[in-house]
């Protein structure tokens, strides 16, 4: 499915929704058409039976981040800062907030550059996979800017405050191996094995019990914001919901029958 051709969407029978940023000539920078296409893709996925999202870029880049052409336009046309802030809040902030809180598990597959807001787009997903050719950089300083696209929220939670400050204040570009060491990505795959490895990883998610995994994913995502008492209470409430699902019954039956469960999401 093409969403204005800037973003492609394919929802497979097994429940995997693959979202592809499709402006390789601009290294999949987060232009208005890319942002709109991503929002439309999320709309389509919410109304489907998808169990997991795989977000990737085309043409050897994940995303080059902010739209430099739009920045130049803002400077040349002397667009007031307040107008640019409102535009940021209407598009980028809404999109990133929605992706971070999306109800089904999300996985970013980073091949090539993921810089600036493009790096944050990967972090906005629940899990991050990378090829050996992936590079990451929170390079806002290189264009004389502070941070946006949820950098201050996402990055310290993933790598810790001191490493987050180093990455932001230096603007250093780091490779996949360094990203793995600091916890920026879950796995790094050799380029000649990436398709097979990603398929195997994704299969573990899409073959799981959808209702239970949605609750588990949400609870873990919220955990750092809660007290212990609140976390325990919320977990009990979620288990109360999941105990009544057919998938729970199937999982228990499969365990005792020593077979793989077949979850249907009900």
C-alpha cells in the first residue's frame, strides 16, 4: 500500500506491518510528506489486525532527520520562531508522541544513517535492530539547534543521562557496534544475514499472544514513571484482563501438551 509514495505500508497475513520511509533521494528526511505518510500508516495499522510494526528506510538510509530545505526556507523567508515552534508541535511532536505510545510493539530496523530526529524516530520504537552499516548521531548542534523530537525524553532512558549528554553535546556520529555497547540498539546483524535474522526476531513477536504482549509492552514502557505499588496494581489489573482470554487458555494447554501455542488475539 502506498501512502502518497513517500511512505509504503505492507500488512502481512502473519500480522507484521512493514512501514518503509521511501524518499531515498533525500535520505528519508522527515519532510512534511514523510510525516504525513507515517501518520496515515499508523491510522491504517490501528484499524487492522496487525500485531507488530517494522519501521525501516529505503535506499541505504534510515532517516537523515530534520528537513534541511525547510530550515533554509524558514531562515530565508524570515519565518517567525513562534510559527516554526507551532509547526513543530503540530507535526513532529504529535507524530513522535503517537509512535512512542502506539498500542502494538514497534521495531526499528536501521540500515545506514539515523541522525537527528531520524535517530529519535528509531528510539521512538520499542526495540531497535541495526545492520553493521548503521550509524547514529544526535547532531542538532551541527545546525545550531538544541534538541527536539523527544530527544530529552528518549535518549536518557535508553543510554543514561551522562551518555545522552555526551551524544547531544558533542554531536558525535557512532557506529553500530558502539550503539550496541551503550544500549542504543538491541542487536546488530551482518549485512548478509540481516533479512534472516530480522525475520526470526520478528517472528517471536508476531507469534506471541497479542493481547498479553500489548499489555506487557505498555506496562514496561510506563514502569519508570510509577511507584512500586502502582506498578504492582497495574500489573494485577492487566493480568485480570488477560486471564479471561482464549489465548491464555491456549497457552496453558500448549504448555501441558508440549506443543507450540497458536494465538489468535482473543
